[in-house]
């Protein structure tokens, strides 16, 4: 997978490329990355990338010529790549989109600054408009990093078998189960006994219950859209029976 980032602050990406799983994915050539400075495509001597908005008002707009030049150059290098503009107007990014994007041969991520980019660039040169959420950033760079991060870990071979992406939160529309590590007792609080038992089937069952419980309590919206399997329905029914029993006991 090729990632090309277009930004007027390409140095923001240096530390991002240099750490953790992203760094390892680059070293193992699972991803190829490059950053293009939009300023290099500004035709004038002062390399201006912004201008005042037509119709007046405050703030500045990204000029179309440097952006268009940078996008065309990036797209030419990887003809199969899709171009993504980061904008609050885009489709809201989620795990499903990450999976979709992970199947692309390459992504060109366009990071705007100021109030946004000239509308004509969006229309002519952009395949997808993506938002990372309903809040306003000072630029698209952090949004691009989030997309690159979420997509990279889905590329085969990037995560070890240990942390395979199929097991994640959201891969099955459930939050992850609780996690514990040593020591067995931390500030008086114990690790659930079953996790120390070595009984793998029981442990898997506990983990599914933990996932379901956490999703029910913290993100019931996820449960509503999920296709529950037989085992999951059985667990929810069991809880329902237990709660009913408790209520009946209260009444007596
Ligand atoms: N931006 N998701 C870039 C965002 C944003 C978001 C605001 C994008 C400023 C210039 N990008 N413009 N939310 O807030 O992707």
C-alpha cells in the first residue's frame, strides 16, 4: 500500500512515520509513504498557498492551483491510488471504511488548512471526502494520520498473529473484553479466577460475556445494529432471566 500525504506542514508526519507499528510496517515494506509539500507547487515566487475568499468574510481559502498540481503529481506516481480529502463535510470514518480503504493500491491524502480548500479542487480531483468525526480541527494532518494508522494495521502481515485484526473491537461489532496482566493482586483487586484456570473454553466464554456486557453498558448502539449469533443471544437471555429473578426477589 502506498500512502502519499499532501500538506503545507509535511514535517508533522516525520514523528508519525518513526514510531511503533507504522515504523515497522515501513521497514518491512508493507507500506510505502511519502509526503509532498503543497507549497512546492505554488507557482509564484513567494509560494503562496492561500487567498481571500470570494464574497468576502474572514479566514483564508487554499488556492486551487498548488493543490491541483500536487494532487495530479501524486496521482500520476501511483495511477491506481484513490484521492481522499479530509474535511468535516465527508463521510464519517469508521472501521468498515478502514477495511474498504485497506483494499486500495494507494491513497493520496489531501490535508487542508485555513477555512478549507477551493470547491473546484474537491469536485474535480477528489475520489472520497472523509471526516474523522464531528469536531473542527486546525488542519487535515491529524485526520490523515488517523486514517493511515487505522488502515495500516489491517494490511496483512502488519500485526503479528498475537494481535490479529479480526479479534479487535468493532471487527465483530463488540467492544473488547477486559484485559489483565500481572500482578495477580493489584492494590487489593484480584484478576478474575477463570483467567488463571488455564481452561481455554471457559476463558473464551468469559471473554465473550465480558465483551457483550461492556458493549451493552457502554455502547448499546453497537448491539442494536449487530447480527447476534446463537451463543450471544443465549448469554443475553441468561442475563435477562437473572435480572427478572432479582426483581421478583425485591418485590417479595
Ligand atoms: N478539518 N475530519 C481541514 C477537520 C476534519 C475533520 C477542519 C479538516 C479544517 C481545513 N478533517 N480543515 N473533522 O476538522 O477531517
